[in-house]
C-alpha cells in the first residue's frame, strides 16, 4: 500500500509538470508578445493595428490622424471618416454647407405708373447677398406680381461666394392692369430665387420687396417731356374721332398745305367744342399735376388746361400733324408746327378756333422769354394706350362740295358761289368746317372764307360760300 501511494503521487507531479510545459502561463505586460497574446487581449505586448493607439491596455482609434478605422464614423470622427455630400467637417462636427441668399431692393425713382408703363424701364436695383457658408451658383431671381401689374422678369446673377454680394438693375414691363392704379400705392415684388451649392444641389428661397407708384394720372412738370406718355394719337378711339369728326380731310394734313393744316386744326378744335368738352379750372401744379388721358377727357367731356391740350395734341398727331405743348407760367396749352416750320399756338381753353388762335399768339408774345415749347418725343416716352371700358359715341361727319359757279344777288350782283353739304350720321354732335378760295385766272387770290357749324346727330346741313367779290369771268374756286 505504501509503495502504491508513492507511485500515484509521482504520476500526479509528472502530469502537472507536463501541463506547465504544454500550457505556458501568459504574462501580459512583460513586453513579450507570446503565443496566445494579441492586440485584443494584450496590446501592451503585441501592440495595436494601424489607426489604433494604446490607452490603458486598450486599442482605441485616434480621431484626426487621417486614418479611418472601422469604429470611426462621420458622427464620432468626421476628421477621419469624413462627411456626406453637402457637409464639411469643422471641429470634428459635420456642418452642412449651404448658401443663404438675402435680397435688398432700392427703388430708382417714384413716378406715375403711366411713365413706367410707357416702355420697359429700370425701376431700381436688386442686391443679392450670400450669408451662408458655401458658394451660390447659377443664381436666377424671378420678379413677379401677384396682382398681375407687370410681366415676370428673370434676372441671372453670377456665382456669389459666401459673405459676398452683387447687384443688378431690374427692368419691368408693366401691364394694362397696372393702369388701374389711380393713386399712390405700394405694390409688392415677389422675388423667387433658384440656385445651387458647390455640390450642385438645388436650393430655393423667396422674399418680397415694395415698389412705390404714383397713380396713372400723376405727372410732374419738372420733366415736361413725359407728357408724351399721355398724348395718344395711336389710340383706336382717338384715331376714329379724328377721322370721323373731320370727314377724313385731316387724315391728309401731313402732306397737304399750310392752309389744309389750318383747316384741320380748326376743325379738330371745333369738333371738341361741338362734342361738348368744356374747360374746367384746375390750378396748374408744377410739382404734381393730375393729367387725364384723351379718352378720359372725351368720357368726362371736361378737363383743365393740360387735359384740353393733351386731347387736342393727340387729335392733331392722329391726322399727321406735328403738335407741341406750350408751357407759360402757371399754364399749359397746345399748338403745332406747320409745314413751313412756324409755330401756330392754339389756346385750347378757348370756345372757338379764332379766339384760340388769337389768344395763343398773344400768350406767346407776352411770354416769349419765359415759356417752354415741348416737342413730343415718343421714342423716350412712348404713348400709353389706356383701355376704354365703355363705348364712346362719336360724331361721323361727311362733307360734299358742290360745283363752284356764279350766282346773283342785289347787294353783291354777280358773285362766286360754292354749295357745301354736311351730314352727321353719328349719335352725338359734331362740327362741319370748310374753306373756299377764289382766284383770278393768273392765280391771284381774290378772296377766301372759312367757316364751321355745329352738326347735330342725323342732321344734314347745307351752306353756301359766297366770297365778297364780284366776278364775271376768268376765275376759279378752290374749296376744301
């Protein structure tokens, strides 16, 4: 029994010794990376893989070394892992790169909507500022009106870096709807911006601005050439009135003689008076005046000095004449330049042409050193066609000139005689005007007469022109 115990004890010690040889004990921290040790269970001895650093016997990724490890993401280490498109790593945080555009509108001048409606005009300057942290590329700004006061306008801007800005002028084309603005008003400009960032991602933003307009009838005489915007010979109603009221005679005045121009000027003014347009006193205001469109004066059948002048100038221009507006202290009236280049002033507040011509000449003489003659420039201030929202009844005059012959009466004995017939097929009163000249055989003017009559609707009026001369033979007549 004793020998058996010794044998068993000896065998046990032998197995323990063998196990120590087969399974050596791991000593982590002895600077030896032995079998069984690795970077996970003993980084002190075996070290850490690339991109990891030893901290308290633990391999941890080092953020910011430029090496991306499996544990590093854009959320915990964007310095190494980077950020998704459209973002940039700042202080180890992914910050979105986004341009932010702001606008500032500066109006150039405050004038009547008629002035801006006349043609495409610069209304002001739009400045776009980039307050974001990325460049804004391919910037397009659309300017629109919710009320339909002007057509949409697209403005293309250059690329704009962060903390930078650029400006461009805005030119708008106003619509007929804008002519509904009758008094000073602030209208809204809708500004819609489309643009891209540096990664070509699309962005958009919108803002509003305010643009101040004066009403369609406001005008300042400090810039008198602007009156051309209200003088509208191309308006269909004005063209029709000028043609029908003068039996078509004045339509050829631009190629006619000085006499035919005078007859046209007379006939147009007499037609205004026969139609019922009266002068109403309204103080002339140089800083800001209320100017009616010609069709408004026809509708109202009344107007102050510049309203009568604007209508009369429109009618003359409609028949090919060269009208002007004449300004004297506190007053405005019309006139025209005849074919010989002479100024013919016509005081358009007068009740008839003879008085108007005499008053106009007298006014010009008295103010020859203190007046302004405005020749109408429709290139810089094109006429504005105001839509007429109701039918206007117009006169429609026809004229028939009979044969020039000799008649006899006891006071004058034998005289030249020209019968003329006027007919008004319109629904409102008009005027009939004619002139007759008597010439001797050699072309010497012996006498001439000119006259106008009010012709009522549906009326036919027959008149006979008899110059105050006795004739027997060798004469001829010229009637218009």
